[in-house]
C-alpha cells in the first residue's frame, strides 16, 4: 500500500510482457491495490545487452516510479551532450534543461541493469510472475476477460494489458486489423563496450553520410549507435560478420567514435537491427483488453523516447484507472491522454530518419529533434 490513489474500477489485471512498459504498469498498478499477474514469453526473462539513452522526460517518468536513484547508481546521469563533426572536431556543447526541479537532465544505463532494477521492484510488489508462456485466447465476457494460456491453463481478469512489444500477440488476438509495424528504410548498429577515456557525457557526430552517437551508461560503459540505410543483406549477417561490417561503416569517424571503431572487439556486444515504427489506429482498447508500449506506439530511436513513452503510458493508464469509476472510462481517458503525444514521437522520429536518408542538412535535423524534445518536456 502506498500514498498513490488506489484503483477501485478493477481488482485484478494480467500484464502480458515483462519489458519496460509491462513492468512499469505492473509496479504502478500493484502500488494502487490491483492484484497483478505478469507473464513473459522468455523463460529466463532476459533483455539483450545494449545500453539505453534516458532523456529528461523518461527520467521524469521513472521518478514517478521512485527509480531515479537506482538508475543514477547503476547507470550514468549527465548534464547534456556535445556535438562534433564526424572527424572529431568539437562543434558545441548542449546543456539539456532540467525539466523538473530535483530531476537530473539526462542519462543512460545498460539495459540488463535497468531490467534488473525493474524486476526487483516487481518482486517487491508481491506480483505473481509466470515465465515461458504467452496468451493463446482472449475473450471479453461479462465485464472481464477469459484468458487461455499457452501452457493450457486459464484465468479470468478484470483487465488484460498487452505490453508484449512490436510483434504483440495480444494485438494479433484482439486487434487483428492493426497490423505490423512498418520498416522505415534505416537500420541501427550498436556496440556496447568500455568508455573512451576522454568521454564524459553523450556525444553526437554530424556531417558524415551516417549519423552516430555515444551514450554514457555508467562509470566505465558506453554504447555507440550508428544509423545507416537498411540493405536486405544486413539482416542476414552472422554475429562474426557484424563486428567487421560495423567497423567498415565507421570509417572516416574521428574523436571518440573513431576510438570506439579502433578499440571494439568480438568480445563486445554488437548488434544490427532494421528500424520499424507504427502508431496504431484508435481505439487502443476493446472491452477490457488494452495495449501499451511498442505494441501500440512502436518508434525508432531518433528521439531516444520509446522506453519513456512506454513508462509514461503505463503511469497514465494506472492514474486514469484510479480516477475513473469504471474500467471503460479509465481506458478512454488513458487513450485520450496518450494518443497525440505518442503520435508526435512516432511520426517525428520517422520524419527525422527520412530526412537523414534524404541527406538533409544537420541544422534541419537538429531543429526537428530540438522541437520534439521541447514538446516532450511538457506535461504528459
Ligand atoms: C535500435 C533501437 C534503439 C533504441 N534505443 C532507445 C533509447 O535509447 N531510449 C529509449 O527510450 N528507447 C529506445 N528504443 C525503444 C525502446 O527499446 C522500446 O520502445 C521499449 O523497450 C518498449 O517497451 P515495451 O515494454 O513496449 O517492449 P519491450 O521492452 O520490448 O518488452 C516486451 C516484453 O514482452 C515480452 N514478450 C514478447 N512477446 C510476448 C508474448 N507473445 N507473450 C508474452 N510476452 C511477450 C518480451 O520477452 C519482453 O520482455 C530503441 C529501440 C530500438 C529498436
């Protein structure tokens, strides 16, 4: 029990997907008195080894879950970022505004550490977690949802939340008209490794045909991301080929991006992923089944805001359910508050990627990013 307003409109919820959005929803609903079951399809409940950039608005959302101190301890908190020409020439420093008093400006953390922090909070909330299963059937009936699980068991809940990401099974079962996220034509290369000795805060590199950036994720860890036009053969690269292919695409970069290229080895985590995005059409709920996170607002990393949007959506869902006198009213209010903000993030991120592919000048791209981040600093 916490001092958060309690939810009376529902008594039980099933959260499908124990990623960033699903765990945020689980933690906040449990804090508001809802009996939550959480399931994840991964029997080991892992997350891949990349780092993640945490913007000011994302930190604000994590603060509502009381997790900023944990992120600061396990990750990195920085005051802004530096812009460089691709060859390492310093252009300027950007002090990112603190959007709420007492809140750090921005930061980064390794995904497995963020996952562990959130998993510990889920465990502390006394939630039932079942791993290695998914949902096979969902039926709205008499003000609740009858659920069939893939292990043959069944359950009944007042609310089912689909937080099972970009290939959402809940979406396929309950919202078959929505369809998959769409490839944007760009791909993202990432390497997670030791911090370049001279790097203090985030760095971004402009003027190359590919855009790159480095996010600090701890005292001695960083990840570097590189955005390139997607080619079909890249999805078929083996793990052994990824390292050399990424190094080749970093040719010409100087400064810390050049240091990363010259220092990365096959012991470091290297990954390539074609980018996909889609803001799904409204409504985002059907009866007592609702979607959040990448299942319904999947975005590209251009504004580093996908995780922040997932956490915000989880918080708003819990807040609106606490305000409402029926689940249905809470779900409508949730969607009203979330749709335009998530649409802005998805559509602006895709537009920035398209501008990069078209070779638009850095100032134009910087302006698009700055404008969106300014809008995101507003209340959610
Ligand atoms: C290349 C790249 C870089 C990114 N960088 C950033 C960044 O720097 N900052 C940022 O804020 N965002 C970033 N994002 C976006 C961010 O990772 C996502 O928006 C965020 O993880 C979405 O959270 P989610 O809970 O919806 O899904 P996820 O975090 O993906 O979690 C989904 C969970 O559901 C589980 N699951 C999947 N299918 C099923 C099923 N059928 N049944 C049960 N469980 C299931 C999975 O095992 C997983 O645990 C990036 C995305 C990409 C592609």
